[in-house]
C-alpha cells in the first residue's frame, strides 16, 4: 500500500513539475518576444466598437468618449446595455453611442451581451469589430492599430490588456496588478514567441467581420475569452497579441470587488481547464502543436493555487521520504524551487514598477483574499456576470 501511494504521489509530483517547467518556459520565452511592426497604412475598413455594459452608468460616458476620439468617419460605437438596473443606456446615448438594450434574466453573462451586439450589426456589418469592456481605456491609436492588424492577418488581434492598482485598496491591489501583468503580458508574449499565438484576454479584441459573424459568443461561459481562444485554435485562426496597442482598467477598490474579479477569472479558468485540457492534449498528440501548447497553458493554474499544491505536496511527501521513498519529495521540491526562481526573475524583469519592494507586504492580504475567492462568495459570483464594485457608486 505504501509503495502504491508513493507511486501515485510521485506521478502527481511529476505532473506538477511538468506544469512548472512550461510556466518557466513561457517566462523565459517572453524575453525574446518582439512586437509586430506598424500595420499597413492608408485607407482601412469600417470599425464597430462593441461595448458590453452591465450597470455602468457612472463610467460609460467616459469610455465612449475616449473610444470615439480614435474613430474615423464611417466608424461607430454600439453599447450593449445588458440587464441593467440603472441609466447605462441613457448615459451611453448622451455620449454619442448607439445602444442596444437587452433584458433576459435567465441568460446572463458577457458572452450573451457580445452575441447581442454582433447580431445587431448584421443588418449593416462593419469590416472589423472591436470589443472593449465598459471600464477600459484604450491608449491613443490602439483601436485603429488592432483593427488594421486583424484585417492584415485575417485573424483576431488582442491588445495588451493591463490593470492599474487601486490606491485605495492598499498593497494587495499592487500584487493583483502584478499577477495580471504576469499573465497578460509576460506569459502571453512567451506563448506567442513559442507558438505564434496568444490568448484572448477579454477587452481590446479586434475581429475581422467574417470571423465575428460566424462566432457563437452566447455560450454562458464566465471566461468567454478563454473559451473563444480554445475554439479559434481548433478552427485554425488563433489570436495574435499586439503589445504596442494597450488597453487598461483599474482594479477593484474594495475587498468584495477584488474577490469578485478574481473569482470570475480563476474559478472560471479552472473549470474550463478541466473540461478542455484533455481534448486539447488529444489533438496535440495527433499533430496539432498549437492545441498541445494551449493544453499546457490551460493547465497552469492561478499561481497561488499552484504554489499551494507544491507546498502541500512537499508536506505530504515528508513521511514517505522518511520511509526511504525520496522521489515524491524530490519532485515537489524541485518544482517549488523552479517556481520560486521563475517568479523572482519575472518580478525583477517586469514587475518592479507595478509591485515595488515596499508593496510586497501586501502579499499577505492578497493571499488572505483568496479565501473569499475560493469560498462561497467567490463561487457564487463566478456563476454569473456581476458588475465589479469599483467604489464609484453614487
């Protein structure tokens, strides 16, 4: 029995070690990433910016105004006011956007809002659709740039989507911003260097109209961007990351808002990984190398989860090591060492600005916040699309 348990624990340790190796490979490859050159100049096709919004009255006007400043004649903005209980629609119209209102309490989620927006465009379709979240600021020129690249490459283009720490939330918000940077910039540039593709990350996504028109957005997935990435890889049109085009949002200012943000992404991505990783591995082993890379990328869990698994694995392995079976402890220990070194290198190279040494004290609060993410509150918010509490309510 001890021999069998030791073998199973060693197998788990080996799997964790492989995941950490892939994580380290993404970080290492990021140092070799090069942003694409300028897209073709000259006339371009028409753009429709679709902004899904749920109870975003306070900020939708500013988002619309900032997007309008980047558009040309023939372009337009469509705000999808989805199951709103406030004056989001009126505020969007006042800012100059077209508005499509949607009311369906049984089918809630960002994916349904995106689908409603695309369907509303079918009567007079644009050449490019850009999806932008209601709480995001697109850097000057970002919308035009990703639209031109999407047409030129005939595939979806993802802008670099970053998050600003919320000063009112304390050092823990800086830790969250670093985690966001590590995924959306560092790991995704590494993945693109290795495989020539990236994930969609939710906001600042440009699709050529034919790809948007045939896409089924209304899947009910809480991580609709990740689900779309998997589907697009299967169809042979994987997303491409343009780090020269930037969109930003501010992280939640309250503890409950932060827990909601993290829960939607972390729990949603874990559920999707459970459902999709096996199929991607099967495709990968049959020769689809992009599917294989995406399977490994999906299996890298939120880093706090990965760290917790490594620590727990080490602790459970100690009795076996004392009994003379060293393999499980060696595997988990080596995985932990590589994991710690990789995080340290990534922080030193990329994260010192967003997470300066003085804010590292916020790591404790950040880890405590995970109890809310993986507790009942987080699991409940991960099942539906709820507006993040950003502390701007009247």
